[in-house]
């Protein structure tokens, strides 16, 4: 399994979207590898490889204020979740929550997701294990969609005078986590995963629903298939010890096609070991690629400029739902921003 596959397994498992994914040590290796950003950008080789990926080709970029305590760019002038709960999950380019990272003793990677009717953030420690995850949605139905079902052992709890439900489960790393769900504010439904009930409440205390951030990635599609929609943005940032800014770890885009099929474009740092695994069987958009059907299934382009790229069906395990021609179309229409160090300069939209 390639490095980029391991990263995707880790992300999907933490978000409870792929119950069939086996994690454990495989997942831990994924975050370790994601954390090793290259200090050297392979200056000469990469410069030649990315010559075609020019800044001007990406259109309008994020002309945004400097981040302060946030890990993603601030979205000024956008109503917050507190003032307009129905905005949550309404635009994949926006995150209607932020997280006070100073509240955590151990932060390695922060993974942000803005999807249809739900937004989320997952925190991983320096030891590469999941520390906590927070999901917000504008309704209880939207919150349940895509999350694990509460077990029969779930119990009623009260959180700051409001009723909720608490359950325990293993998120895939061999540890027990609490899954706390309730409506802390009218019209905002939340799930928090943490080591225990007290920790879950502390994690929620670090959530900022009065802030809005931009969900940006270093990727942009120059076009979409007829009738298709961009429905999800994901970017993970490796947080520095000082908690100010950070380094890119991975990003993803999900497109809902007119035929109801969902396609995920997933990018991460190329790993040295990937070269030995790569067996190119085609050239797509001038780049060597491989169609994989063992394990992760889809089109793999290990050197798409500064990133390693996968194009696959949303959950990564149904190759029959995505044709080789469809995957190639997305590669042909994808542009990648060469500077992976500055989210403030990335495109404000993945499709415009």
C-alpha cells in the first residue's frame, strides 16, 4: 500500500465513513508520513515537473487577512454558525467553526472538512493518534448522516442543562473513545469524540462557533462534468509547536456527478517508498499514472507537481463505480498550486 493510500485510510477511518477500513499501525504510519513535509522541494527536479502548473492558471486566489489563532484563512463578512446555523454545511468553501488549539496539550495535525450539511475537525497528537474530533450540523438528521450509529449501550446525559446521548466505541486505534452528541445551541447539533466524557466537554469548550474560516486546498478543477457539483473540501495542516500557522499535510475534494456517483480527488506529500510500488501503465495529461484495483482502487499519479494524487470513488473501495476514462478526465482538468506552505494564497474555490 502506498503512502498516499495510508493517509486516506487514516482520514476516512477517523471520520467514520469507511467502516470496512482496517487501521491500527497502518493508520499511525499514515499520519507519521503526512507529518514529514519535505524541507527541500527537490529544487531542480520539481521546478521542471511543475513548470506547467503556474500560479496564473489558478485564477483568483485567496486575498484574505492574515490568520491569527486559526489554522485556515479567516472568512470575513460571512455569518457565523451562531447567527445563522442553517449555513453549516451549505458551502464546501466555508468552515463555520474554529478550534482553540491552545486548549490542547498535544497537537500534531488538524484535519478540517466541510461537506454537505456537516462540517468537522479532527485533532491528531504528536504521537500520531487521534486526540479528538468535532462534528457540527444544522439538524440531528444531518449529524447522524455519515457518522457511526450509537450503540444500544448509549446513555442519556445532561450537558450544561441540555439533554444529550453518550456512547463509547473504538475509532480504529484500539482505544475507547466517548461519542457525545447533543444540541448545545438552538439549531446547532454537535458530536464530540474524545477519551472520556469530561474530555469531550473540554474539547467542546475549545470550539469557536463565532468564527468562520475558508476551507481551501492547493487544488483547483478548471471544469466540472455536466451536472456535477463540488460538495466537499478537506485540508489537514501540521501544526507548529507555537500553534501559529503550520505546514500542509493532505487535501481532498469530492465531486457529486449527475449520475449520483461521487468522486474523490486526494492529494498528499509524495513518499520515498512510493517509487518502488509504482508500476505505471499509462500516461494521463503528460504524467505517468497507474490504475489500481488491489486495496485502494482508482487512478494514481505519484508525481502531480509537488503532490501525489489519487482519483477514486468517494469511499475508495468501489472501483466499478468509477471508470478509467472518468478518472483521467479529472486529472486532465486539475491544477495544483506549487506553494504548499501558504493556505492564505490558495484558491478560494476549488471550481472557480
